[in-house]
C-alpha cells in the first residue's frame, strides 16, 4: 500500500477564505449581523474577477417568473453602470455587456452570468445598479468557496506496514476516545477526545443519513460507499468539475480536485491557495462522520458508523460556487432542485467542511438554503474555519441556523489555526498539530485526525490513510454525534429532535476544556461529548401529573464499564462519589490501584454510602481496594472514595 498522502506538505495553515461556519437555528436567534443589505459585497475580497451573480427578485414581480424579464433587467443595469463587452470600451461602437440567466436556484433566486469577467469595481457597480430596481430584494456575487485547507501530517508519523487484521485505532484515533487523561501511545494525556468510544455502547447512528457536501467520495476498502451512486454532483461548470462538458450528473464520486497543472494553476492558485495534488478531502471528512467501516479489524473507525453517508459533490478544481452549494444543501435535506432527480435518501444531518470570506445573513442565498434545510428537519453542521479569526466574517460559519464548530487539540486547547467568536456554538477535536497544541514544534501522531484517503495524486488510484488537522475535521465529529443522538431516539421510539433541540443537547452536555479558552476568543459551550449527548437524548422525563416520579439520586460522576479513571486525588474529609449502572446477574467489581496514599472505598445500591452505612466496603492499608458483588441488582451502584491519596486509578468491571 502506498502512503503518499501523508508526505509532509503543510498545505497552508490559514487561508483567507477557507472556512466553514455557523450560527444557530434561524427560528431561535437573530442572525449574527442582522439582515444583509440588498447589495452584499462582503465576500468580494476572496476573488479578483466576477462573472456570476445571484439575484433574488421579490415575489410577484415579472423578473421573478420570467427569464427574459430578468435578463433585460440586468442588461439595463449593466448599461447604466457603463459596462460593455470589452473592458474599458466606451463611446460609439461599444457593444453592450452580454447577460444570460443560467438557471433558477432551489431557493428561488436567479443565477446570472455576464459575457466577460468583471473586476471588483465593475462588479460592485453592476450589483448596485441591479439593486436599484425595486423588484430586487437581494444581490450577491456567486463566489467560489473552498474546502477548509487543512494541515497534512508528515509521512514519518504514519504506520509503515499494514495488515488486514491490524487496526490503527489504538495508536492514532485519540479523538474518538474519552478525555479522561489516559496516556496515548505517544505518551500524551488525552483531555480533548470526544468520548465517542463510550457512546458506542448506546448508539452508532443507525437509521440516520449524513450528507457530506464536499469533494465527493472514493471507493475504498474501509469506507462504506453504499450511497455513492445515490449521491449527486452539483458542479455545473466543466472547468470546476473536471468533466468534459458542463452540467450536473448523478453520483457523489470524487474524481479529483488537483490544481498543480493548467488550466487550473493559472486560474485559481495564489499564495493562499498554492498548487496541490488531489486532496480527497470529502473522503477524509466522511470517514470521521461515520463512513469508516468500524470494528472490521482494519484501518480506522468513524463516529456514527451505523449511519449512511450520502456524498454530495459541490467542490472540485479550485473550489465550488455558492450557487451550487446552496442547491446541494436543499437537495441533501430532501428539497426540490429543478433539473435534478429527487433525493431518495434525505439527510437528517448535513456536514459542510467548507467556506469562504464574507458574512452570511438570513437573506443571503446560503442563509436561505440553510433555513429551508432546517425546515425540512436537517441539522446543518459547518466548520468555523482555519484563519485564526472571528468566524462572524466567514460563510457559512456565520449563517443563521447552522451549528458552527471550532477545533481543539488533544490537550483540549483551541487549535492555533481555529476560528472563534460568538458565531461558534461548540468545539470538537480537529488536531493541534504541535506538542501541547502549541503553534510550533515537531508534529506528532496526536496532533492530527486520522482517516481514509486515496493514494492518487490526480484521479483515484487505491486505498490509503492519512492525517489532517483543521476545523474540517472538527465538524464531522459533531455531525457524527448528531447522528448518534437522532439514531438513539429512533431506537427508543422517541421523535427526532428539531435542529434547535439538537443544539441545546450538544451545548448542555459538552465537557469543559481543561485548558480554559481565552475570553476574547471563545469556542462555544465546550467540547462535544458523545456519551453525555446520547444519554441525555434518550432520557425520558418524568411527568408528575401522570406517573409516580422517583426522587433524583445523589450527584455522582458516572463510571463506564472497563474504562479506568486515572489520576485521581483526594484529601481527608473531601469524599468523592461515583456511580455505575449495573446489569443483573453478571459479577460486578470495583477496584482502585496505583498512586500513593491511603484510600478507602464504600459501595451501596441505590443510595449514597458512608463509613457508617454501606452494602460493602474495602478499607485495606494503601490504595489497592476491591469490592465484589457476585449477584448484583440491575440499577445504580454508588461508590465513595475517602482518605488522602494521589495518582489513583478507579475502574468498574462487569
């Protein structure tokens, strides 16, 4: 197997328009920047020239329903702006600027193309003249968004051998494990994991579809590509798609997005976007969300591995147009897009690890598409972006209705590249790259998120694996957890959460980073916690008017079966209480060991124990204590540790 995708090529830590995004549910909060002005120029800094514009006409106007009327309106605006078919041409004999309507978007807006590319001054002049028509409610340029440009792991960090009965999970995937301080194989204390492995005891996303709007998906021995043919390629421009002709096509296949040769090198690369081989970005992102086939004795694992992944290709050579992405959002959620067959697998979760500069409002085309997806019940998860800046200035990170995700590393610290701010709802593992999640040093295994890739430098060549770091990787962790939540509710016979309820669940169950974020660079409610989120999602509240309610139990830290809790410390008089949900019949034991000092353990069923009241105890000298029940009851056991000790490990086994 080849390993070219982990050659050290730091693809650019930060890029001006490379992010992803967010807001909260449109019905739940005011957009970050309020309604946009009728002329939205906020995204124009990301491009030098423009020949595509998205115009939204007011309902009931001739332009809204008549293609010719819309084209005449824009042509008249171009004439008022003094624009002709040739740049700088004026006076007698100068030909009018050609205008053509390409199509209607799913949200009702019109996509208009001009006969030549306009510079920023010309484009802004045209949009202002378009907006002078009272029939226009909104106009914006159809800019290119890009996959969040992530940081690649060095080849030296990658396994040099691969066998089908081996797994990379133990060595590489810290990001799926509990943030309990357990040392990784790289001897780093894990404080930043998403606690997915413990959540798998309860849910795996079964019954849920996650749409990944990205570069598409490749066929890979460790990737579930069962919906790849059912996906769709929304890239209509052949220059961007890499196909021979214009037009959208069925299938969510990634055929490559390389930019290191012409015509793409001269058209869409610069210092911020250097020429590169194909990224296979969509496959890596989909793998984290759940496409990685899990527990199959090979490769990596994915978050919601029981969910189905629907690949929607919206990014190709140089990125993808806003208009294509907006249609992809609506289609993924089950909405109607003219000229495209109905989606037979509507998604309950949509992941977008992409973006660009410019604020997103409720009236922008992306904001309208997200609102429509939310109305259809889809939760839209997006990357905050890798520019180390305020996410409010990027789209779709600032869109109302999305869940925007910042990136943290293994220490729980905000990754140095991650965007931040009030637009961010939550954080998730994205990889910190350098030791202690710093901003420099020698990269290590634990600085990256690892998943499947392809070995091809251009088109697909065969299976590979690799590490990336970025908010691109953080977002699919959250998308996968959302699928676990919704799948667990289906299994429990409960209705699916609304997008607003999903956000409330994620934020209320997130764990607090060990490394406190800067108050001027917030990253939301905390780091996503899969186990806590799923447990809350399936907890049926008690209604005292219709049933008897048991009084709440004592506050205790829950233990997970066979998962050691390490590094515990206590002092005399400061007892610590834990809990464990036991099954009937199977032998149950609680053990402490390691460290120094003298700990004692008291255990009771259904209530808090004490030194005077308990079902069983272990009070030997030192820290090696064991309590064993050969015929335990089904229910909650409470474990109290007393004494003075440090470096102690506690584990429950059944």
